[in-house]
């Protein structure tokens, strides 16, 4: 309904009534039937409500409520400070209450004999209904009371007040605002006054509104308040009034997803069934201090009965370093477990202690990317400060005396053309096929490993964050296994990590950035490989790149360190796997402009994929491998040589060798996967979860490595397909022959933002989201287009950063910092969408009305009811003017809503509204014309009567 020529300022719907009171900016009150949405002819005009002697307009209506004991008496509050008690039956004002300060809200006592007003100067005035001359009490809850009896200093306005009574004790008075003006910078507060005590509760965000929850909905009975619902700008808070200190209820809903901005997001559908109960049991035991012991008191609505039976988990990484696991099964979204990665590091206590080695000014613990193995529950997290943390899941609490730390020195390795090395330069040799690159065989570091951060020279071998040196108490859940940090190199900060992968079966973590890649054995806590991207190309590689950056070659190095050893020497503090080799130091000089060009032109690592495949064309047996994708479209194979299991795995080194380039695509590599000869997806091998803190017997029982597929390749036959997808195209390469069998150009005018190989309807496909808003799927292995839909153009980088696909035709992204949008491209899910919809309201039985008592019923002292239908109906009140309001019918179903919001239908709807507005104006003009004609006819009639009266009289008879 559209009210013409005025703005609605207040609405009031009495309990069990269909008549809605609407206060307007002009000071008038209209009444609407909410069932038929028709306007009653009964109107309370402002000039009739206030005293006739008042010369000024009272302002907008700021409050409307009926007397709890007499529904025929309506209390109207105007902004100027005037309150009127209006008799609805007699259509006149019974009492008028005047105060000098503007009114913001009014609240009744349940007996209907008193009411409280909140004012703009921070005062509360209590009025007796039958004593309108002056307020019975005036208090300033947060004002300083002067000793000389003068009026207290004015405070900020009290925006809302509620007055609730109890049978056994003092009433509660809850209000927002009213703080003293000297509290500059203080956060929004809610004040609870109970008896002689006044409690101020600070809120994290500004208060929008609040509502007191009571045991009874009837306003003429003792309310017995038990909680306060506070709606904040970015949160919903419930306060328990029944416990000392007024603690808040623990929120079961995911309104805290924006507690810290989301920086990365991953979606896992059809994960192991035991994961959600395990995460929930650990998360429910996390210490939550300061919460109420009672359950969440709001219980309205019902979940939809979804047909999906598979578990779904969403993992969000946040700017403060926290990671949250969410249960997203069917239609619910509930937090399961929260992990704080910042606990691993020391926090600077003040600005003077803030380290100057940070590569980001704000949020140094923010999560950049993560890799999670649901079967083994291994979690690997990369942060923006060039650090990687590896976690194991345990159900037992442990205390880690020393956090295991591995420092890695990564740098881009190119020949220096600006300043040649006077002593000559060693060309880095690539591992030959079959050779291994183990810690014992790696080249030595080119600089001493002692950290340097003095003003005399550039920073070197210093990480961006300092790992805590004190013992770390780790609660049940995810516990730190190893911390890996990239260090500064000759005054240059480490580059942020762009890709990450973990494999529990191999015990390896691989990560890469614009300098190259590194492979870490987290079982032995050693660095296995630290290699520049250009070194991955073999000398005979047709895709080999020539160095294009004026850099001097440096050999990689890594170091295993104890985080609490202090500033010791190089030999004591860090023991490098190559500490017994010679030191090859050199000097270099170059300009800052060259540095920036170099950073832009580097070929960064963009994707990893662990698999068991054929590393070389001549291989006939599968072996562990890592597929490496770069931002320039190259896909390379790295072979792994794992020692036997058991104690030998912890003692013997892992061999690594680069096998050259597998394929080359347009654009950066986004995702890779492996299929067998029948087109079935071959997931990376994994180790089943076991509790690392359990006994050895329990470990052996649960520690089982998933058997790898044992395909062999007969000569001349291919038994595997490598699926490769980049920003521009997709390819399928047969293995071990390494011949391309399928190719598809995904887009020419745009580029792919996210691509994943997913399982859907019993088959596999590639799901892609392009920057132009298209969602596409390609069949595997034939790469035939299955779906191409224009869904959502890229308007926010948050969408590009958080968009992810999962199995069963599901995907999600963050539309804002506070909202997750989940979508589906599965027809089965769309067919069941109506069954999945939830019910917002749950019908409940109306509680029994309060007992009036014998004497009240006998002498009429109880609540007086009002027949509003008889008073406001068309028979008594008449019809409202057509020019006053207009009924705008809304769409009756979801299809109508979609049609009105899209395309030509939306334009037609807007044109119709404009036409209705024009018709409304014409109707108003018609009403005015009719009124003028009626006035003219009346004047003509009076003139005619006057003429007839004096027509035959003489002049002396007048």
C-alpha cells in the first residue's frame, strides 16, 4: 500500500488485531486492515489531537500504543514532546501531556496507570495517566547529579525504552542510548535498570533496534521478561536477563561468518560421513566463556526436508588468521569448529615492538590458501606472510614444548646481465631423469644462514613472523605439526605463496610462488626440493624458457630450526641439510625498476596435483608423481621416489627428479586431474586418519594407506588420461605416450576464474566460471560442452577469490563480507527445490489469557476490550479517500517475482507503477474538482435561498 504525500514514521499492530495504526510525518494517524489491505475511513487528525491553542505543528508521530487495560484509549506521542491519550469511541482527546524535550519512545506499565517517555536530553519521564499537569518522576540514567540540586547535565538521546514488570521483584527498564556526552568514542550501549542497579552493556556495532522477550504476549499482565533481542548493524545478540551480569546467549546461527573478513573459501561435497560428527564434537568442547548456560530462546521456523543425504563442509579462511569449518549439508549452515592459526606466532604488544619484516601492513596472519585432505584430516594452510602451517587432527589435548620450524630461502634464479660475477658463475644443473634431489645432495646456501636485520646491510634470512618460543597448549582438534616460513633474501621480502597441496599418503607438502617451488617432507621435517621455475624445464625441453630477468643464479637452501633457540650462531640456530658444503657468496647491483619488471615477468607456480602415474614416456609402471602447473600454461611432471613404510620412511630420504614438460596450454593452469582408461577419476592416494597422540597399537590398527591403482601400460597402449585446464583452454593428454587426444578452447574473449574437476550424476566433468559471468561444464574425457549459462558477471573481486565448485553440481561464493551464495547447476537439485524451502514461521497455540479475578469481573476493574471491526469498518467509518492511499498488488508466486525483476517484464512493471502514479494524480485532481463543484453548488443554493427570502420584502422591512 502506498500512502500519498507523506512518510510513515511509526506503526503499531495490537495483539490479536487485524487493524494496523499508521503514524505519518504530518502527524495524522490512519488505520489499515492488514487482511484485506484496505484503508479505513477513521482518521485521527493532528489538529484535533493537540490543544487548539497550540500554534505550531507537533511534528511527526513517534509513538502509538493502546492502553493495556483499555483498548479504546490510544496513546499518541508527537516528536515535539506532546503525548495525547485519545478516546477512539468518542473521537476526542482525554488527556494531553506536555514536556519541553523531544520524545523518542513511550512504554506502558502493564496496569495501564503509568507510562514512561524517553527524551532527546537523556531523561526518562514517568507520567500518571490521570495527572497530566507534570510528570510523576524525572530521571537521567547516565547524567551526573550535581550536589546543589540543579538539573543534571544533558546526555545523548535515549532512542528507545521498554518497561517490563515482574510478579516477584522490581520491574525492568531497558533502554538504548542516553550516555553522557563526555564518553567520546565509546561504543553503542544497552542499559538494563533493575531495582537500584544499572548495568551498561557495550555492543560491537551500532544498535538498530531491540525487543524484550516476555513469558506472556498479553500487555495487561505481568510480563516476566527473560531475554532481550538486540539487532545490531552486523549482528544479532540475545541477552539473558535471568542470570547475574546479563550474559549473552551463544548464537547457533552463522551470523559470525563476517567476524573477520573472509579471504579464502573451499567447498567439499560428499565428504566422509564421520567428519561432521568429529568436528562438531571437538567444536562443542571449545571453551566459550561469558555465555549464558541456557539454550537459544528463539525457536520459530522449520528446516526444509531436503533430499540430499551426503555431507557437505565449507571451510572459510579469515583475515585474522582464523579458519572455520561449516556444516552446509542440505540447507543448513552451522559452524562446526574454529581454528586460530595466529596462536603459533608471537604477537607484537605495541607499535614499538612491531617487526619491520612484515610484507603486509595489515592482517599479517590472513589466510591466503589452504589444502585439506578429508580422508586423513590433514590440513595445510598458507598465509599472506609467506608462511605454511601443517596441522594434524587429534582428539586429545597436548602441550608442544617447541614448535617445529622449517625456514626456506626461495629466490628467482636467472643470469645477471647488469653486474657480472667477477669470479664467474655456476650454471645451475638440472636433475637428470632418474636422479634424485635430496637434502643431502642439494647445493649449499649462497649466504650465511645467520639472520641479519641491521642498518648496516639488507635484511637476510629473516622470516616475516616470529614463531612463539613458549610452550603451546593445543586443545583437541587441529594441532600444529610443522611451521614453514619463507625468509628475506638480500633485502628482498619473500613472495606470497600462490599454490599449495598436501598428500597424507606420501607425507609431503608442496608449495610454490613466483620464485619457484619447494617440496617438504613433514614426517622428517626436512626440505627436499627448492627449485626455480626455470629449472623444472629439462635442457632438451621444447618448451624451455630462456632467462629474461637480470638476476644472478643462487642455489636454494632450507633450514630446520628450533623456534626458541634465540640469537645463536648459524651452526647452532639453523642446521641446513647442506651445511657442510662450501659458501659461494657474491655481490650484485640493480635498479628498483628492473626489480619491478622482474616480478611481473616471473613464471609463478599456479597449481599442483599429486598422483600415481607414468613420469616418462618410456615408463610401464606407475609411480608417485606431482603435476606442476604454471601461470604461463606449462604443465610439468616431477617424479617421487618414496622409501618403504615404517621406520625406513622416517630415516631414508625421499628422491625427487624433474621429468620435463608434459603439455603447454594458453593462459595460466587452474586445475589438473587424472583419469583411468575407462574415464574414472583417479584421486590422489591418502592415508586413513589416525590419532597421532593415541597409543602405538591404535595407530597401527587405523593407519592404513589407501591402495593405489596398479595399472600397467603395455607397449604402445595408454592407460591413463591427464586432464589439464587453464584460463583459456582444456586438454586431455594420454599417458604414458604424452599425446594430446582432446582439446577445447573454453573462451576467446574472456578468461576462466575458477575450474574444478567434479563428480556429477555418476560421471566426471570440468566446471568453469568465467570472468564474463558464464558457467560452463565440459564432459570428460571428450571435452564436449554440456552447459553454458550466463549467470553472473564479475563485479567484485571477492567473487573471484571465493568462487568454488564441488561435487554433485554444487558451487558457492561470497556476495559480500557477510553473505554466502550457494548455487546449483544440477537438474536433480532444481527439481527438489520446493521441498528444500524452509518455513519462516511456525504456528503456535495462543496462550491462555490472564485471569481477571472475581472482584475485577464483578466491579469492572479488568481490561476493557474494543470492537475495532465495528469502529473502523466501512459501515461506521466509511470509505477512505482514494487519493490518500493506493493498493499495489504484489506478485503471487516466485515466478511472478522473477518476471518482475528481469528484462522487459521489469520495465513493464515500472511503467505500470508510473502509470498508476499518474492515475493517482489524476484521481486526486478529480477529487479536488468534485469538491470545488460541490462547493459551488452549495454557494449557488445558499444564494438562491437568500434571494427567495428577501424577494418580496420592502426596503424598510429588511
